[in-house]
């Protein structure tokens, strides 16, 4: 599975999850869990993904980072997550809005690869 973080939004707590395959909990500043140890059914999931892909003239030139995250995204969806919000960045806009850094082409590529909206 691709390296990305999941945050489960629960009633009174936030749990940070490392979606790489691990067989144990890792005690650090934030507890990291393997996504396959969780009951995701009915949960709202916020997933930090690395979709900072190379682009030229608004077209993705290499979708490897998107493809790398597909396994984890599909896993969460297949386990019945209520909703999945993907969070990423593109380039370094330096705090300014710039269409050059829009994630819209990434969203379109993701729709195509997942075969869903």
C-alpha cells in the first residue's frame, strides 16, 4: 500500500493512522496504526496523500504517485467508509492562489483510475 496518513474523525478524538503495512502499533508523538487493524465501516476518513505530480501545460506527465495511493484508497472504500476526503498539495504556491497548482487534473485522473466519481 502507498504511504499516506489517515485521520479518523471520531466524536471526541482524532486518531492519526499510518496506512503503510505494519503489524504493530508504534509509540511516537502520534500513535500510528495499520489501516487493516481498523473498522472503517461508516466512518468519515481524511487521508493525506502525496499527489504532488509533475505537470506540463495542465496535463499530468507522470501519474506514479496517484497510482501508488490507489491500493489504500480502494481498501478504505471497500471496507465501507462513509466518505473519504483526500488531502494533498501541488507545487509551492507560496500562499497565493495560482491555477498552475490546481489539483483538478489530479482529481480527473483519480476518477479515471478508480472508475468512479
